[in-house]
C-alpha cells in the first residue's frame, strides 16, 4: 500500500495547469512514452477541470477513468504517482490480486476506500478528490477453469469494482484505532463519482491475441511483427484476454506504454530529476567520496535491464548488486576520494578503481 499526502489546496486550473504543462512536468521524471503522456495529461486535466471549474454548472460531465497497458518497468506506477504530485492530490496504489468478491476470504474492494480515508485522516473532501491506482488488473482476468465454478478473485472482483469505479455513494467505517480499541468506529459517506480511478497491468501474452486478430485483417498486417504491437490493442483484445465488457465500459481511456529501449534506460539513469545515479552519487558524497560511472558502464547496466526484460524497475537492483561490495568496504577506507565504475565492473565483476588522497 502506497499513499502520498500533501497540503491539498483547491486549484485554479485556468491559471495553473493545462495538458501541455502537465506533460512538461511528466517529462522531468519519466523518459519516453510521449503519446501516452499526452493521452493521460488530457484525461487528468479534464477530470479535475470537471471538479474544480464546472462543479456548479447544470451540465453533468461524466468522468473518464483510465486503463494503462504496458510491460513491467515501463513507468505505469511512476506516471500515476508523478501525476498526483503535479495535481497536488492524494494518491493510493493498491494491488488487484489482494481482493476477492464480497463474502469470501480476502480484502473487499470497498477496503480501498477505507484505507484511502484513513490515509487522508478521514477528510472526506480530500478522499473525493483523490486518485486511486489499481495495479495488476490483468491478474483478475476472467478465468474459465475455476474448480469451484465461482471465479471470486477474477470476474468476481471485476464485478465488485464496477459500481465503485463508475461512481456510487457508500458508507465506510473507520479503521479501528489500536491505541484506543474501545473507541466506537465512525461511519463516513463517500461519493466515488469524483475519485479518478486508474487501473493498469502488463497483460502478458496479449500480443498473441492481437497478432491473431491482425492476421485476419489484411489492412493492418504490417503490424504483425512490430515490437510495438501493444499499440494495436483494442477492446476486443482485452475482452478475449478476460476483462469483462462491463468493466471496460467504465474505463473509456486506454493508454498504452512501450517497452523501454536501451537509449531510454540510459536517460532514466542519468537525466531524470531524481535519477538513480544521482541517488547513488549522493549516498557516497555524504561520506566525502565521489563515485563516477563511465558511459560504457552505464550502457552495460541498460543492456542488462533490456536483456532481462525488467525495465526501469530493475535498474536499481542491478546497481545494488554491482555496488554491493563497494558499499560494504568503502566506509572503512581511509583517505578514499574517488571511485570509478568502468565497464568490466558491470560485465566481469571486477573491482572499481579507488583513488586516494
């Protein structure tokens, strides 16, 4: 469970943000995914414009929840967290695999709102302006081989999420305070109509479904061997994957993420505002040591991530493994000033170059 909290003030969107500026902010943290950023920037802007600017108008604007599709480590979760910072609203990230249909062992989907309410210190107004990101949504696809005949963690969860995502008034009981177990729980009425729901998943294997469909359509046959075939995903493919039509109907905006290439991963390591290399350099700088990475060493880190198909999420683990012995030993070295990480440190596990005073 992840939650970001801030000082949430009402925003005048006409003076502060627009889709172009939202994308500019996203560009500072996220490399690539240009078209996807545009889609999400427009969707998020329209959602909050609907809340902050047009809430007193007679015309009712339906909200447009978002479905994210893309491989592991392509930036889906980071995109949502960054959006919440830009818009300055609470965000909560939950895993769809932890939920079951009401009445069965596991978390009820309404517990999402309960946890969000708790994280917002029971401020209902904040809750109703929040973003909820449900990850691993592909893991609750409809299953046809359920032994019990009741798909309580697949289609059952999708059915349970329908009204919550579309918008409903529900009564939520506060969590029990462990410090004051005798205190009676409070009941809060939450309107989910104004909560922006974003769901995402890797949808591993959907490429085969897309390819089979494309083979039947000669007009788009050229895309069959395209590594970016995920951009051809449509509603039919998602239904064949196991997402029920009613659920897709609540997620009208489809944003697709490309698998990150080596060039983009290098930029993530170096160029982003809070890049991993900056973080590691700071860890060493705190103790008066400068660590330097040669360009070839950085390229090798990116190559490993591409080869293992672990995306940006795997870059930190590669760096941690590479620098483990160095981080273990360098604090005890006297007069150490510079550490140089070169290509063979990554590829052959050689020792870095140590430079002393």
